[in-house]
C-alpha cells in the first residue's frame, strides 16, 4: 500500500489511537457497541493502485450493464419476489475487489463479488472522516484524508446520496426498510443515514397498508404515507425469519424502491459467470458444468444467494460437490480461488489481506452510476467476512483513504 503513510501510522500506533477512533465512531453514530469489529487501521491506498481499482470497477460495470446480460440474469429473480416496475439500473452497486500480487509483482485488484444492493453508504463517510480527524494530529500525516472517489467532497457526496435515496420526496416520506433494524449489525449505518439525510429505519412488521399505499410510523408514532423505500432487507434472512408483512413483493404499490428489490438477485453472485474480464476469476454455475475441473483445490464453492460468507466452502473436493442434489446445483457457483496478498503491513511485521468494496450511486432520473465511496475488510483468515476473523487483531471493517486534494492545492 502507501509505504510512506503506512510507516508513519505504524510508528505512531498504540491502543490509545484505536480507542480514540472507536470512541469518535460511537459518538458520531450514537452507537454504544458495534455488532462487528472495526479494524485498528485504515487502508492507505496509493494513487496507482487506486487507479487500477477504479478502472477495474468501471470496466466490470460496463460489462454487467449490457442489456443482454441484464436480460439473462432476470432468471435469478424468484417468482415470489418478482416486484413490478423495475428500473433500468439499480440505485446502488457494490463491487468487491481482492488485492493480489500480479504477475509483474505489483499489487492489483481481482473481482470477488458484486451486488446491486445498498451497502454502508452512510457509515463509510463517517468512518473516513473519523480516521482523517484522528490521523491529522500525527506527525507527518496529511492534514485531511478522504475515502471519496470521482472528485466528491463530503458535501457533494451527501448531496449525491440525497438525490439517490430521497430525490424529490420529503425525508419523512422516505424510510430505510429492514428486519428489526435496531438489532441488525448494520445499525451504525442506519444511524449515519438518519444523521446525514433524516431518513429513519423501520421494521417491515411496523408497516401498514391502505390500498396501494404503505404507511410507516414516524418518531412520534404517527403513520405517514411512504413514497420511497431504501431497501435493506436481505432476502435469505427474510426466508429464515418468516416475519409477518402487510404486503407481498409482487404487489404493485405506490412506492419507489431504492434499489428496486429485483436487483438484489439480478446483480449478484448470479452475474459472475457472465463476466469475461482479465481481473475476474473463472466462475461457473455448478449446474452448467458437464465436467468438473481436474484440480478442485484451486476452486471454492459459493451459494449464489447467501450473504456474509454463509455456506461458502473454501476447501472443495468431489465428495462435497456430489452431495449437492441435482435440483439444487443451479444455486451454487464454482469459482477459481483468488490468492490475496498480505499487502498491509501491521506493526508486528505480519501481513494482512485486504478487500476493497467499490461503491456506486445512481441518482434518481440519471442513467450514470457514480463511483462514490469505499469499504474495506481486513483479514488474516481464509475468508474476509467479519464473522470469520473473530478474536484476531488488525482485522475487520475499515475504509481506504488517501490525501484529500483541495482546490488550493491543484
């Protein structure tokens, strides 16, 4: 990564610095305790690697937005969740890139996963700002650091987020919809969204229906008609919990979805086999393989519709694959393994593996998806999900940052 900034950080690091960062996160998000681990460090992303990540993400987007691929991936939407009036593109896109060591020896990105679903767009702005404030006091560090792409500033980023989520509605007509949001691990992001945009989180069980309208309680308990929904419901959790709802996703309702629920399925792991790109690993639906690769140790098995790494098998052999019934094989991917580089140097000299989520926004009424912000996950285990790195240090959720370029410095 950025060797100069990494050296400065590691030289100054102590547990008090981490405590200051965590305390500021709690203070700004009014979150007494995070449900997932915050890493001890940001990722200092140098210009050349940042450009490679940006270029790869934009090229992947150009592939998956092709009409033929979008049409082919409609098969992924289950009939019971096929929601009317989908838009041509989702409001959100997250492209996950592993940082690997390329053939030349340089660090470069590899595609891991993608999703047309809202990620931590509020929290990541706050986390980038917190790290910038904490690090600005360290000797030799830049005065300001940013996690934002596309020349965005914090103010223009919030404006873009507002145009994506609220558009022409009033904030009290917009809700963030999830299952039991106060007990989700992502509640820090829900608090950030409320703070930045005035959009409240509502449980699906709290909605009421009047004809084609949905109503949601405001902070005073009054039922307010909903015009727009920031959709955060993860469907595999909905399947597991069987929460009672006043609507069916197939109903034609007087609401605008951001993002439309169909994109949860259309741009997902289901899309990966359609991507032919030098930075994308070879991937197949298990049902499409007439003959398995000879060396299965070079592949991993993934359920297509499962989040947070549930069901992923890193060590695969023919017995594992043979145990999957023929009727279920279409729900699994066989993906070429990606060898993460131990690219981030911890103070003890150990290497930490890095994954960067490149996060796009599409404002309402536009067909342009803007690369806006990022999320990083640090790992020392076989997998990157925060649930797979418990009881380890210098792992968890973080953000990539770099020196902010101000107009005066140009």
